[in-house]
């Protein structure tokens, strides 16, 4: 894909060519231009109208050269397309170069070859009061002789409203009712599995200081409520409310991975390796708007725009050492809406 | 050589006859000659800033041309598949068919990457030129009666263009755009009362949506919004041609006339030149400068995200607002009424566009100026308007820049938390400063008529033998022609 030297050579060539064109066009000897085009000193009066015919053979030659060069570039694109289909740089240079040369030809022609004129146009008076009045009269004349105008207007409005409502009703089939927002794939007893291999997590492999992404076994991994953050905290960081007694067996805790602010997946975990750090406790941070949550305090928000706690998933460890959900989340997962279930 | 000249003249005589006959043919059937005459004589006032709108129009044409090509290959499906295409680094990865199809456009379709990158660049240039065009319209007072209607059409097109761009890069379903869609879902959900219904209708259920979601996005991106934009562009151009372009004051330029280059031939050629130049630049950057390398982001899954993610620039102001907002939510009796993303994602852009829509009427009310204006203002001659515009613009631009505070942290090590706290105050203080600085600068410039951006300002003096200093005329810095512009007397109402 990246054929550096060839691309660079082409760029350099193009730059040199553009410079030559630019210099030649700018460096047109003033005498020849002056001889070909009589410089018309704009009159000092109010009338700015003027017309000037450049008759510049040199500019015409340049336009022709640019057009031929554009054709060459366009043909080069076709050649590159056939022999170097996937060299994006080369293709872009050739096609862009063709358009650039065409553009240069059009602009040179527009400024130096065709007649140059300054014209004056008068603007219309937009408001024609008599005509406007006539329009109103003509429209209203369409209702002449109708005696029950109010009734008909009313009936039209009712019919129009009802038909529009009827036509708009199928919009409702676009989605299920909003109660589907409460959906969650977690139930008591569902095992937490790894996101890549789908193997179940055992309690032993969850180490302090890292976070693990877990999904519900046999659940839809793409569901909003599927992803959870799994961590193990030492007891000194755990200050769960009394109502969540037993939700963190052996310090294992799980939280929805979806930020309750705007639905991004939380992917930053700060664990205080050295004693004094900015947050003295382990914290999750969402990379989208940097809402920061404390797992040790049940997902409490300590910074950022999130307006509610990170929903916590109660856990248990079964006889074989596998981590299982001990129930559903304590709140709705994902971004909040009018009437969301908060923890 | 003589033979060649004869052939050329033969061809040109033949072409002339064909052309005459062709004109008669259409005239007998349509009789459009008066309209063509009017069109060819239509006068365009010359100013570089008038080209911004044209650049937007021409990048839209490039968007349509490249977009049609991309649509031939795009598969709007969220069904999962395992990749075994030509990009080895993604082999064996599970991904949606949508993402796979775009990776194939990049690596398996000849010239596919060129067209995809050109399309993406064109979208950025399209929106950027609309924003710059809007700034030109605002600061020169071009939105005043009778062009206020057209200004509303332009604002509507800007909103649609931003939405269109966002949906466009969301179609790819790569990790970066998936995060963007998640945020869009959060913002849609946050609308009070109807948010839940709205989001489930748009996505066909809970995020990431049902199997038809990408088909829905595609129909909006390739049909509904482009068609609406085309219609609005038609209205925009028709309205401006009815009223004629506004113009800056100058020699012979009055409120009731328009002075400039007629459409045929010089202006048409220059404008075609601009179309070709825009196309050229877009293909050159599309070929040479990488943009949105989706194969590096990888496929999106709801449970994945990447750090340091940034949207395309025109979404940046919303990200900044979402990040800056303190975690306020309106909660009544334990029920969430207004979730947080509403402030930054809905209320903020609605307020910005609301102010822009309301501005012409507001200005008419405060200045009591109901007249029609066809001459443009220099920004300095309306210090209050210019200062309000600059302050408002700086407010939005600072919030946009706040979207990059995490990059500032990575690059410079300035605490992210500290930056956010600083800007929560800064976005209110700085725009006020900008307002006062702009106003006094505009007043000073208007009084002195200095032109600080136009190079050499002074005059060379020489002292005569008898000690009297004299200005040397030929070294005065002004270019010829500039003298013809009237100096300060260009305030509204001083109709030529």
C-alpha cells in the first residue's frame, strides 16, 4: 500500500510543475500584457461598468497546455487503476492532479482569456402591494357563495388531523414499547464468562488491581446489560451499604460496564498502587466523558457528569469456584431516561 | 500545419451550426431564451468571502458522487460474521457485516479507499465551509431583510449537515463510531417524557438496536437527508437569485443595484474552476492524507470502548458540553425527570441554534430597523453586533475546545479534573472579555479606518532641504483600486 518514494517523487514533481505554472503566469512581462490588453483606467464617476477583451495569446497557450496536462493526469489515473489498484496515494495524486489542472485551466481562461466585464443590474422592488392584495382577494374569492364557511373549515381541520394521525401511527411499529429498556440478561445463577473465549471465570483467577470484562453465559453478548466489570477489592476499600450485604463474596464485585451517563463502555480502572494518589480508592472511569465511580462504595459517582450510581450486580461463588450472579442488577443499566429505575 | 488549421476551422464551423440548430430545437419546444439571457447576464459581486457557500455546494456534489459509489458496497447489517478478508490483522475477529463491508471497501475494492477517504474529507469540508459561510453572513449583516428567510434555510441545512455527517460515520460500526452511537442513544433517551419512546423507536428497542437499525440509518443517510438538502439548496439558490447577491459598498454600488461580473463567460468559468479546484483538493487529501482508519479502531461491541476517543470535529462542541456539565439531574421523588445528557446533548445545541434563528428578529426589534438591506456592513461599523457575535462564537468554540481537555492532559500533564473546574467558570468569563475587547477594537477601527490586516500601513516621509517633511506618494501602501472604496460612510441607511 505505502509506496513512499514513488509518491514523494510525484508530489515533488507536482509541486515543481505548479511553481513553474505559477511563476510563468505571474511573471508575465508587464509590457506584453499591457500591449495586448489596453489597460482601461476605471472612470472616476459613478458608473463602474466596463468591458475588456484580453486577447492574450500567451494565456491561451497556457490554457491549452493545462488542459492537455489534465488529460495526461486523467489517463495516468486509468493506468494506475489497472496496474496499481490499491495504491491509494498514487490514485489520489493522479485524479486530484487532473482536477487541479482542469481547475487551473478554467480559472486562467476565466481571468485572462474570455472578455472581462463589470456590469450593473438593478434590483427588483420585491413588494408589489397591489399585486399582493390581489392575491389575497383571489384566494378569498375562491370561497364566494359558501354560507357555512366555519363548519367546513372545522371539518377540514378535523379530517386533516385524523388522517395525518392515522398515517403517522405505523411509526409506532418501528420499535417495541419503552418498557423493553428495562431488559437485562442477568438472573440468579448465571455464570460470568470471559468476553473472548466464553470460558467461565473462577474466583481464584480474579486478582486485586486489575479489572476483567465478563459476559453472561449463554446470553446475548451485544445486549446493553451484558457487559460487566469484575474486580476484587481488599476489605479496606469495601464500604457497601447494609442493603447490599453479601453482594461481594471474597471481595469480588461486579458492576455494569455501561456508563449510566451516556452509554459508553467503561474501560479505565485506577487502582492506587502507591499510597497517596488523586483518588485514594480504586475507581472506574468512562473514557467518553470521564465520569468516575467508586466500586468500593457501591458505584458512587465522585467526578464527571454521570447523574446516578453505576448499577451493581450481586455475586456468589459456587461450589466449583465459579463466579455466578446472585440476582439481577439493583438498577436499570445504560443511560437514564424519564422514570429510569435508580438504585 | 495549414491542413491542421483548416481542420480546426471546419470543426468550429460545424460546431457553430450544430449549436445554432440545437438552440432553435429547444426554443421551438421550450422557449427558454429570455431566461437564458437573464441567467447569462446575472451579475455576481466579487468578494473572496462569497466563495464559501460555493465551496459548500461543490463539496456536496463530491459527496453525492463518492457516496453513490460507497453505497454500492455498503451492507447495512448488524448480523455478526467472522472476518477473513484481505486485511490480515483483523482475521478471525467477530464483527458486524456493516463493518466488514466497509473494511472491504478499504482493502478489497480497487480505488475504494480513495473514494471513502475523499467522501469523509468532503464531509468535513462541507460542514466547515457552511460554518464559515454562516460567520460571513452574520458578521456582514447579510441575514437582514430580505435575506432572513434564506438565512433560516441555511441554518436548517447546517443542522441537517451535522446530523448527516454523524450518521455517515456511524454507519461504519467501528469501535469509535459505535461509542458515538451509544452517546447519541444516551442523549435521545435523556429527552424528558418522550426520551424512552423516541430512543426505542429509532433503535428498534434497547441499544444497540434491532437487526434493522443500520438499514434505518442508511435510508436516512443516503436518501432522506440528502434529498432534503438538495431541495433546500434549490430553495436557497432560487431565493438568492430572486433577490440578487448582497454586495459590499464600493464605487457605483448602491442599495438598489448590484455591481459585478456577469455569469457568462468569466464568472461561469471561474466558478467551474472553483468546483474543479474543490474536487481536486478533496481527491488529493483523500488520496494522500489518511482519515478515520477504521481498520485500526476494530469492530464495535457494546461492552468495548477505547480511550482517547474523539468524534469528527463538528460533533466536538457537543462532547465538550457533555464533559463540562456538572452531574446535575432533575430527580423528583426518586424518579429521574431530566437525565444529565439532556443539558449538553439537547439543550445546548437547541439554545445555540435557537439564538441563531432568533437573531434577525431580535436585531430588528432592538435597532427598530425594518428596512431592506442589500449593502453589506463591515463588521467594525457595527461594534455591538460584531461583539455579540464574537462573544457567542467564542463561547461555543471554548466548549468545543473543552472536548479536547483529555488530550491536553495526555500531552501536557495538566490535571483533567482541574481543567474541567477551570472551564466551568472560564466559559462564562472569557466570552464576556471577548465581547468587550471586540467591541472596543471594532469602534477604534471604525474611527481610525486603519487596515491592520492589509500589510504596509505607513507612509514614507522625506525631509526636504528646507527641513519640511513630505510624504512620498509612490510609497503609499494601498493597492490601486482600493482608493475607490468609500471610507467610513458605509453605515446602514447611508444609501448611496
